[in-house]
């Protein structure tokens, strides 16, 4: 074991033969794009930053709410009070956990116009979203660029994960050709979600990330793993035979329908909240102070440098919030 002081914090991980010093150095030189910084995303980011993944780009447009705290492990009540975007609050927490890695928060929606730029320099893409449209977009861009990615999804007490190595494993569309119809798949708002399944699925994803980033591809999971912590179900579904056997529009025909805009609703998916998010792509600079001045006559206005929240009068139990990005 090297006596290199900078590696001391990783000594227990390096002692594990699958990682070792070589693997640790590879982790330190790795670049990961994590799509989504909610339930799965915060568990993933926590694991990756503690493990010393050198550069972690966190992409999420959402803001923290009190009902996130039950499962989104990097956030606390202060973050809710400050109305912080999840990516910014997570980056702040992660910098305190491990200041030697570079955490790059990006407060934006992921869509077909920006995904290439968000992932092109990454060694690995991780799915921390709650949204099938973005997963198909990730799948398209990952297959197109030949980058590995790890899918994960949770709802209620169950979740699933699979690892995609383009050309070596089936892709997401080989296994799930089409996204569930709107309303067919539950959301965490309608079906709820338990934190244990989030931690389990994200932990599988993190382990896959370690294997890929340390160069241990022979070790990766090549099955679809399904777990239900309430019904006591653990299934491993063999998907490897699908590779090259199904007429996959993405990895076989190389038609990137989501990336090219032939599929997808182009809407932003909110996790079922009674709120309206207004995103204005051409507004690169918006003076919240000025806007607040106009809105004050109509209701209650609060803002910080990331968001402006406006409650119209007459007051209702729910609020409408308009988020304008300044970046
Ligand atoms: Zn495919």
C-alpha cells in the first residue's frame, strides 16, 4: 500500500482487491455526468464523491421541497428554507464531504438540445432521473457516442437497474422498446416511494460505476435486476440474449429518435406536484429584483439568486411557482 497521503482517505477502498491503487487512480481521473439529483441522484453523488470520482457533473433543474427530505439524503431543512436548486445544494454538501474532487452543478432541464454537451466529456452517464423521456434520451446519446450508462428507477417499494455498455449489452430500447403511456407508470406523488429501495437501487448503480470506472468491465451486471423490499422479491432477468436479436431502433438501426426529436413530448416532467414551472430558454439574464417589484402588487414574492417564487392572491393551499434561470 502506498503511503501517498492524498490517497489515505481512500485506503479502505483501495485495500479491496477489485479497486487497489490502480483502480483508485482511475477513479480520481474519471469524469461522470449524473442526470438528476433527487432520490437516486443524491445517493449516487454521495457514493461517488466519497469514493473519489474526480469530476462529477450534477444536472438538475429542480428545487428542494420539504417532502424530498424523506429520501434525498444530501438535503436538509436549511436547504429548503433557502429555496436552493438541488444541484447547487448538493454541490455545497459534497464539497464539504470531499473538497478534493470537482463537483460541477448545472441547474438546467436535460433535453435533446443540451444533452450532448452535458455528456460528451464524461466517461460514464448515470441515471438519477424519474423520467422515461430523459432515459431514452440518455440511451440515444450513450449509444451514439459509445458511452456506458447505468439505468435505475424506483417507485413505491420496488425498483430496477441495468447497465448498458453500447455494443456489448442490450440497450434500454432493446429491453423496453417504448416508454410507458402517460399515467401508466406511477410517480412518487401518486404511488409514493420508500427510501430503502432508493438506497438499494442507487447502491447497485454506484457499484456498477466503480466497476466501469476502474476498468473492471468483466465484473459488470449484465442482467435486469428487480427488487421489491415490501413484497420480498428479488429477480434477475436475463437480458443478454436480446443483444443483436431484437430489431432495436436505437442500437441496431442506429436511429436516435429521442435525440433527433422524432419522439418525446418536449415537456418538462415535474414529479406530480401542484406547481407550474416556467422555463424561458432565451432569457439568459432576468432581474429578479425588477420582476419582484412588478409582482409585489399582485401577491407575495420571494427570491434568491436562483429562483423567484410568487404566490398570487387570493391565496390558495397550493402555490404557483415560476422559475427563471439566470444561467
Ligand atoms: Zn438496443
